């Protein structure tokens, strides 16, 4: 394992509007960040931009602007630790999603792409709902479980 891929729901916990992460988890994140072991996915960037656009459409321009500004800082800070989707990761995600679908699960393409990116880069996914990644057979932990990992 090289590090940890933060799912969008974890990044959302850290947004200016939410700030709901526990002190123990924040401490764990800070230590892993100093080690350069935290990664984001382009899927997370997509989901945050989508949220900002939705806020803008609802007339919440200040919230949209704050979210957009926060994302710009996040992208700058994680520049070389934002996992892109290349052909190998996309193919791996497709195989993982097909396997999950065959087992009777319908996890969705976004989760499959995150799982494929994590698997392709030997990363553990950190997600509030880590169980959503079980059908893919990839390593995923909740914030509480992550604090037990080094």
C-alpha cells in the first residue's frame, strides 16, 4: 500500500461548510498528509464542481463561490497527488464494476472509477461509507478505522 485515496464524502467533511470530521481523524489526516500519502481522484474534483454549479443554479452564489475557491486551494495543494483516470484504471474500474454487477450489486460508475483508480495505484480508499466499496473487492476503510492505520 502506497497511501490513501480520499473519497468525495471524506473531502466533503473537510469543506468550509461541513467541517464535521472528528479530531482524531483530522490528526490522522494531517500526519498522512505530511508523509505525502493522501491522494484525491479527478472524480472528487468533478463532484465538487458539480456541487458548486448546483449551488449557483439555486441562487446560493456566495456558497458556490466559497466552494469553488476552496476547491482551487485543494487542487493546488494536491496537484501531484490527484489521481487521473488513464486507460488502465478505466479498464480496471470496468472489470470491477462488471464483477459487482454480476454479484447483484449496483454501485454506480463513479464508485467503480474511484475503486479502479485506487486499485491501479495500490491505495486504500477512505470513505464514510467504506461498505459501498466492498462489492469491488478493494481495500476501503471508514474514518474511524483509518485512525488505526499508519
